[in-house]
C-alpha cells in the first residue's frame, strides 16, 4: 500500500475523504468541520455547496473509482465515506479495502446495497416483504432503473400509454441499459433511519415521505415526523432487509410502502439518507447520526447511547421541506432572511448560487433548497416550513 507520508503538523488532524459535496452531503460535511477533521471533498460540480465546508476540494466524479483511489493514497486519508449517494458507497468500500482503511460494510455487501436488482434477489431468498416484480408491465406499476438511487429513472405509471416512455427513461438512466417493473403498492411511504452496531439493528426514526406527484414549483417533497401510520411493521421490515443484505455496521436508510397487507421494502441504502435525514433524526431524537457515520468511517467505537441527548425541549413534530425553482438561469434568491425569521424554522438551505442553470422540472430532481422546521405537532412543523417556503423567491432568467 503506497500512501503519501505527511509532515507531523499535517497529521495533527484526522483526514477524511468525502465522496460528494452536494446538498445530500452538507450535513455530514458540517459535522466533520465541527469535529475539526481535515476534509477532502470530491465532486465533479465546481459549484457544489458542500465545498464550503471542506479543507480541500477535488473536481472528480464520485463514480471515478481509479481517480478516487489515487486521491485517497495521495492525501494519506484515515477514512473514506459516501453519505447521501448510493453508487459511491461501493467505490468507498472497495477503496477502503485496498488501502486497509476502516469502513462499516465490506465489498460484497456494498455490491448488494448499490444494485436494486440484486437487492430484490436477496430479499426474495430471505423472505423480506417487497413489491412483486412484474414479468409483463401492466399499469398501474412502478418502472425504475435497477442501478440508480432514489427517483432517477423512476416513474409511477398510471396508464398503459405511459409505459413506453417510462421504460425508455429508465433504460436511459440505467448504467447497464436495463429496467425493472414493480407492482404499485397503494399506501403511505415511510423511511426508517437506523444504525447497526456489531450486527444489532437500532431503529432511530420512522418518518413519512410526502411527495407531490407530479411535482410543482415551490415544494417538491417533505419528510415529516412523527409518522402517522404504525411504525413497528416498517421497523421490522427494515431490520429484516438490513440483515438479509449483510449490513452489520453503519447507518441504513430504508424506503418502505405500507400497504393493506403490511410493509413492503422498496429499497435499502447502507448510508445516510440524502434528504437531510440525519439532521431530522437529531432534531427529533437527539441522536447525532452524522457523528455516528463519522465514527464508522474513521474506525472509532460507535455507540448510540453515548451520542443521544434527549431534552425536555424535544419538539412535538419536525420536518424537512424541499424547494423547487423554475427552469432557467438563476439570477437571485430573495426572502432568505424572512424565511429564517419564521417561528420554528431551524435552517433554510439554498443549494445554488446565481449563475447556475436550473434544468427541467422532473420527479426527484432539481431541488433548489430545503427548510428544516419544528413545531408543537407534525402538522404545525409542516405549516411553519411552508410559511418559510412561501417567503423564498427564485428569480430566473
């Protein structure tokens, strides 16, 4: 293993390589700065907002494994992590294995958690409840790319006429030109935030995933807590999914549909959620999930109880509300101060600076910012977040 030897003064701080500097990585990058780690952030976008929290930046794709490997060696890093993005999880696991760096999951597990089709096979073998795969596409159904995360290449197909363009979109988004079709499970969608430590699954938060379908300008999606449906069934489904995929250590983010016959696992990601889910978990429970992820990446002993800090001021409800801007070149963002001033608003995050070209509106894409808010109840938190969102104006040309 060839790793660059740094001077003593440069080794005073632990050095962390973070794959991604976009909105999904901001929370962890902030936490790393608070812990005074020396952070090298990787992103191909020179305007990535997370670069503001890094000591060094590298304009490299997080999916360029040879380049990431070279960078990790040259910077003599102590750990590597991919928060908020699926495919680089495999890159991080493989590079960590080659450099003998600590990492919560091994290469084999990383291969399973980053490919939906392989997840499906393992879930079926282990009896984990999941939406049925359809051999013949029939509406209503869900069409998706098997090797992309979240909403990319995903379409909820309502009519037969929507099938062909949905399949075409999934194939175009897929890395290997494939697609899968699942039954549509009618029911609320929830996310389970959890952490596994030495094979023990610790559920932390079950939140509702509220979507606007089709998305509209203004608000695209929200994660809200507490969940309105029962939570034990989703927790047990998420636990079974993590065990089936061999996740013994590290955070997991599991999307679940709660249908009439129980919970079905849509997908599991062995990483922090990309929608500020760690911050949502910390506000609701006191568990500092970003810090736990850093502990795993650096080989520190992780313990849920030691990072937990409940207080009498724990909110009755909290949410993350995402903002969407119209297509065009961003000229200005107005109303930030007024949004921050709304009672119960903890943070207003704007992802793009003037000059950035915002693309066409599509499901799960082009989020322009987010509001994190608390309230006396879940609905109160959502109302405050929406009031703050109404203050934000994206001026585009």
